[in-house]
């Protein structure tokens, strides 16, 4: 640090410094005057102004930038460098006329292709993420603009960028029969990569549904049949007696085991627009046949029990339904899915995993 010569005399300079300190301590309310050799008071405002504006007293502080000012001790490129779990609000399109405001977590990365560079400019990534995603509806054009600007912001350090968004979409679901409805949230992940000036993106979602074991249902029916045979041994059975018995507690001989189950689906898309997420959710739920419910009354619960009886499923059955649906969607150029039945009979899960291509590789 260089100390410049004060343009005032030494005594006046010292008095001026004391005056400035008093001025700051008293919140700017003090007024200090200096005396000339003749004893007259003279305002020091001109001297103060000269001191404050003097080029000799002006100092510029330069903050260190290690990422730009230093070189890496080991010169090697790195595949992805960035940040994870950045909180960001998004506007997600849920219909042709409406959007839903959601809270998301973002992971954003760029490649570090310059081996000798110390590091990337992370603050530039953060600022562009905030400025673009929080103010613009989420679509492919917005994502592409963000990834391109992320690469450009690194000023030659990077050639590629990728973005991962995790959020939940909430949709209203009507009851099966009654006039009730409720809300259900669905976990969504959007993965996007910008490599060699080309954009690829994938959408992942989770569908919860109920599965009833076909084997357990058959065993339950057999147990009921055997009990009827024992209770009504005569050739002629009174319909009234049978109905009375079967609707009583005695008629609950056995029930098939069922459980909450999940389909985890990832699709790689070709179109230059995101599909409407609620539409994709509803299509998958209809394909499986037994989506979990929200608000229900007794008639809805009974209808759900019938729905499960009409859709008895091993995990293989559910997986084939999902696969058939994905194969019929031309906008999905690749897919991966996992069906998971969280067994109520066993302490383990029954699982199926499948994908479109043998050399399956999605973004990651």
C-alpha cells in the first residue's frame, strides 16, 4: 500500500483527520473549523473537498480471482463441474392454458475442457440459472438458452453443459364414483444435456398404484369355496342363507394380499417441446389400471376393490402394460422403467427392470 503526501500542511492535515473521525462518530452532525495564523476562523470545506477529490488520495481495490488468476497444478480436463441442489422456482405448463408454480432443486454443470484452468466460474452459472428459469415458463427453448449461455459464460473453458431439475407436479384427481376429489403430487425429474451443439433431454416420473397378487386371489377363492362346501353340505342351498352368511364376518374367509406399488419411468424425447406432464401421468395410470386414490367415500372404496379384482397383477403383468404403452409412443426414442411391488406378504420387493435398447444409456 502506497501512502501519498497530503496536499494540506501537516498540522492542518492532522486536524482534518481528527475532524473526519469526529464527523463519523457523531453521525455526520459535527462541524469543525480551522484557524489561520491571524486567528480568524475559516471553514475547511474547500480543503476537505480538495482532499476527498484529489487523485493522489483515490485508491482502487482489486479483489483476487483465483479461478482466473492461477493455473491448475495438475493440468487435466474434467467431465462435469458445477453445483447441486440449488433452490429455484419454476413455471410448469400443466395444460394448454395454464401453468403451475413449483419449487424445484436444480443441478447445473459445465465441462472443464481447458486442462490448465484452475476452475470454472460458478457464480456465472448460478446467476444465469436464476435469471432465466425463475422468470420464464419451463420449455425446451428456455432450457436450451440456459445451457448455451452457461457454456458461453465460461469464456472458452467449457464446450458442454447439463441441467437436472427435480420438482413435484400436483394435480387434482376425482373420486371413482362420488363427487369428491383430492390432490396428488408426482415426483418429476428433467435431465438435459447440451453437447456438441446438440440438445438431448429426458423426463422421469413416478406412478403409484395398487397391485393385488393373482396367486393370492386364487388361494382366497379356493378357501372361500371350501368353507361354503363345509357350511352348506346339502345339495339344495337357500340363496337367502348363503347371502346372509357370505355378507357376515364369517364370510371373510381369506383376502388376497395387495400392496402399494410404483412404476419409475424415464423417457428420452424427440420432439422440440415438453409433453404436458399431467397428460402423461394420466395415460400411464390408465394403462396400469389401479392408480392410488385421494379423497374417497364408501362407494369409491368399493369401486376400488372391484378395480383391483379386475386387474390382478404380478409385477411382470404391470411391467408388460407399461412397456406396451411406451412402445406405442413414437415421441419416445428410448426408455427405461422399473416396476416395484412392495410386497405385503414378503419382507422384500418384487421388481422388473426393462429398457428399449440393449446398449441403453440415458443422460447421467
